[in-house]
C-alpha cells in the first residue's frame, strides 16, 4: 500500500517541527502564557493577560492571583521515554510538559475595609498531560490541528486529594490555553496543496498525520 493509502494526499509534521511551531506561536503571543489580576497585572498587554480577582466575602478587592506557564513541549507517540505512573502514552496520543507558577496575593493587616498589605506567595509545579490531536476543517486548504488534554499529572504532589484538585485545575487551565493554539494545515502540508481533509489527524512514528484529496 502506498503512503497515502486510499487517499490522494498525505501530509505530516514531525515532533521537532511541532515544538518549533509552538515556540513560534508563544514567542509571538506571550500573553497566552501569563495571567494575573491586580495588583500583579493592571492591564492587558502583548506579554500578559489581565484576569479578575477571585471574589470572596470579607476579602476587600477579592483574592489576587497570577498564573504563569512555560512554553509547552510535546512528545508524539511513540514516547521518547517512560512517563510517571499512572500516565501511559498510547497510539495516537501526545504528551505535553510544562511548568506552572501559581502566585497568590496573601493579604495581611486588613481592617475596616482596608485591603492591607499584599504579600505574593508562589509555588512552581511540573505538569505532565496526555492529549489527543483534534482536526478542524472548514474548506480545502483551510483548517488546523489543535490539542485536547484528557489527563493531567503533577508528580510529587501529596496528599492524593490535593493532587486531584490541582490535576483538575491544571487540566482546565491547559485546555483553555491550548484552545488558542492552532497548527494550520499549510504548516503541515507546507502549503503545496489545498488539502480537503478526509482522515486524521492521527499520531504515529513521532508525526502528526493527515490525509485527504486535492481540491
């Protein structure tokens, strides 16, 4: 059987190319990696995104926080090495690793409605996730591949109940982040054809692969 199987066109992007695309995407749009409420972030910019504080009764102005992530690094199936249990990278999947720093504005000395002094306290966590590639096709040559996280692990966090809370939090954050990441078809097929997607994306042999016809 030919490389394209029953399709006319086969296109792929390898692991190195995928990571280079992610580096370029976040290098041009760092605000997708950095979020914070006042007083940590006072306005949106090209480098950071402002978010509202967490409202809570008795805390004037709400709970201030910031979340900063490093550029995600992907490993396409087959894995380059073992993942910490219980994570297992299966056929058609990719792993995503990043570091997240969570900063909390700890309010001390607040009285009579005064916010008091805000002291930042923070922690940095390693994050490993398993994700699937998702195809978005609109018309020949127009579409992209994104990623959907389905399992997250923060190694070394205890007890198990805290790990479950943080795993859920980081899965939501990563999926929110990755919703903005798009690998256009013209990156995968180098813009040589206007591919009408018929199958994929799938992952095999350290590549994201798509198949289709030429319009």
